[in-house]
C-alpha cells in the first residue's frame, strides 16, 4: 500500500536563466586551496610547450579531494592580426598538480572580444581529483594557434581548487519517509526556470529498497515536457560511473507515462522499484527500467532539479542551463527502506549473545 502527502506550491515561480547570481541561495563554492594571485603578464600562444606560452610554477598543500576548478583574472586579445582573429574561448590553462595527470580548463570567455576583459569565477567541473603535496605548474595555452605571438595575454590570475556544496534547495522536502509514502509537490515552472528540491535519505537505497522520482501532470492540466537530474550534497551529478549525461546517468527526459506522449521525466534507483514502467532494455528512450539510474544510493542529502525541455544538465549543479518550456507539473518522490528479514534479525541477536558471553 502507498500513502501520499501533498504540498501545493502555487506561488513558486523561479526565473533562473543560466544559474546566475540567484544560484547563491541554493549552493556555494568552497575552496580547498587557492593559487595566486599571479601578476603576469603571461602569454597564451599555442599548444603545450609553445615558446610563447607563459608558465607559472607554484606548490600545493595537497591532501584533499576537489571537483571544481575556479579561475579569476584578466584576459586581453594581443594578436598582431587584430581582435577579429582570436577567440576568447581558445584561451586555456593547462594545470599539472603533483600526483594528478595534467588537465586543461577553459578561460571562460566566448568568441571575439575587445580586451582587456575580466574572467570572473569561471568554473570547470571535473571528476574528483586529489593533488599531492608538491610542485604545481600552470601553463597558459591556446586551443588554436593564430599567426603572431602571443595570441592572448593573462594578468592577475587566481586559481581555486574546491567543491560546490548544496546549501539548500528552493523547496526543502526534508527527510523522505522510507515506508512507501509518496511525497507530492505541485508547482508551476516559468519559461527559463528551474526548480530545486532538497531532501535526505536516512538509509540510502539498499537491496530490496528503492527511490523513485517522477513528474506527472496535475489533475486537469495538460502534460508538460519536463526534464530532471539528481545531485549529491557536494553539488555533483549522481552518475554512477557514467560520464555522458544520457538516459543511463542520473538525468532523464521522457521516461514515464507513454499515454501522455512520454513527456514526463523519471529517475529510478533500486532494482526493486515497482513504479518504473519498463521491463525491457536498459537505457531505452521513452521509458525507465527499475534501477536504471543506480542499484544502490548512499544515505545523505540530495537535490533533484526539475526544468522544462530543453534543459542542459551539467556535472556540477552550478552550470545548468534552463530550458524554455513552461507549464505546471507534479513531482512525486517515493522512498522505501525494507525491514530487516527475520533471518537477519536472528543472526544479529545471536551475535549479540555471543558478545555478551565473552
């Protein structure tokens, strides 16, 4: 048997565009280590090893795990051929920490520009990396080498390694009951909007249990084309090893209710999920298999983000670009934690007696 608790959120209308300053209300960046400021100027001319590239040598304290690289500084177009020939997006930083393979991050400026321009809090999400104590190098490189030297120039550069921590969603759903109760939220989505629901799982998803997140159309309302993704307490997408954010990762589009034209999204964790609607091939578009997005899920705090088509979900919650579809939807969250089996209880009791006799 399933029970339901319903919260109608008629007044919520979140007008986020590309997760701008409003993002501060639901997540924050926490730096583990800051490098710089480095005054410069540092030339940025070609691929790694180019004689026109500036290089900074510094050191890291190491010993922490980070998922975000944040860049601040000033970028100027110094190509002798003029500003129309070099793109800001070609300016990259190649970073080589001790104990971590070298990686490149984008400087964060788009196409043609007239410099100098500020590079402010440009964030690049990565898989978790753990630098060791020791030297760290920063090389200013170009993804395309234009004629002339240097193509671009950096000054006053600061780099942070850290994590994005979810503070609270726009809707705090609290601890989900693990007794098959469905928590239901009915809310409108404005064009260009995103809705954030923070909740906690007391025991996570274990064998025999499940978490089902799905969108439906409220009674009397036309179906809205929704998309959603699940993020953990550090603000990173829950992807269970998948690096491509498709139907097998923890985001989903068109996963439920074929009768409504497959417009509703669904996430399913736990192979015992009875609410998933596909008993066929994993990763089918237009349906969701039980446990498709993960057989298990750790206990902790999570945020599910709901948007209209065509929302672009990123690995870090701060980089989401909202879709433009508008309408109303219902979010249903159903969580089940199985009771310990009689056999398991008997074993636990026997172990307890053995400990007492010792």
